[in-house]
C-alpha cells in the first residue's frame, strides 16, 4: 500500500512539474510588439493593430481621464490639421509625413475612447474644433506658419513642444495603464518630431527658443537620437472589439498554481531605446 501511495505521489509530482514546465515554455514563447513605428527621419506613427492587441484589462475611465483623452484627441487633430495646411502652403514633405503620423496619433486616442465605450469619438472637419480654445490656437498657428518656410518650421517645433508638455503633465496624474502606455509612446513620437523639426531649423541656420518646455529639456531632447518603441506582450487573441465599438476584455489568466498566485501571465518588459522621460513599457 505504501509503495502504491509513493508511486502515486511521484506520478502527481511529475505531472505538476511537466505542467509548470509547459507553462513556463508558453511564457517564454509569448509574443511581444511595439506600438510605434519610427522611420529614419524620425516620423513616428502608431501601429493600430499592435496597439489593439496589447491593450490590457483595467478599471473603467474616471471623469478626469475621459477629459484628458478628449483634450488629447483634439490636440493631435490640431497638429494634423496645421501640418496639412502648411504642406499645402510650402510643399515640404516633413509636414505631409508628420501630418499622416499625427492622424495615427489621434486615432490611437480614439481607440482608447472606443475601448472604454466613450461616446466622444467623432472628429470634426479639418480646421474645425469643438473647443473654442483649440480653435483659436489653430487659427493662430496657421497664420504664423503661413508667413514663411522658417516660420512654418518654428510652428512645427512649437506644436511638438506643446504636445510634450501636455503629455508629460497628463502622465503625472493618470493611473490607467492603457492611457499611460499610449501617452508614453505619443510622447516619444512628439520628441522624435521635435528632433525632425530642429534638424530643419538647423539646416536653415535658425536657433529655436522653446516656449512650453525649458531650454535644458529642449537641448536634451534634440541632442539625443531618435527613440524606438518599448515591447509589450500581445494579449489573448480572443480579445476583439465588441459591437464595433469597444475592445474585448478577455484575458489569459490561468487557474494553475505554478507560480503561487494562480496566474499564467508573463512579466516581459522589452524596454525601448533612448527614453528621455525615464518611463518604461509594461509587459
């Protein structure tokens, strides 16, 4: 009897060992992706497919987070629309390329709003904004950038440093992991775009004086290389947009007990390069 019991215990232990080993292999083979694509000239776009596949389950948005997302949607649209006008005015490809990137940035914020079933996901006509403050700023920036090519490039730098300040301020107060993830990558995009405009200004023999961020922060940004994206774990493939509006909340949590907490989640962190703000991605 004792021999049979011992044999049973050994078999059970072996099965648990194999199960845990398989789970570890699954974790090791988990797929990761960056949610930004960075071109050689620094133009940084959001990869919407990767963004959707790496969103994680979080509590619902609070009113402050919703307000921040709506404001950032309008601000990304502002950048897109101003750059589109300046491209038509001056024909410089940097405005065309970054305008397309800003459209992707705006859509990334809209993706978050849809994920949480927020209703304010519509976008007005080019140059038209629901916020009177942003409308006035748009009009002012278009006039400023239409004076000359030099003023246009300075307008681009101004918009990017404004984005840097607003994204940094938002990251200081939000706790929602998905918002943090998107805003950290939008921040990298804004820093990369600022580097791109600074290069244009340098080629024109101009020295730019920042308005929204300090000279020290500006110098640190433009004197560092373009930033790449962090790697984030791709979530359960069962996740998908619900009814065409919200992203599914399914997760890949197991009921096993190999790690002692009953979860079969990875902890990958795949950190990116050249982070200025000291913020790293989460697995």
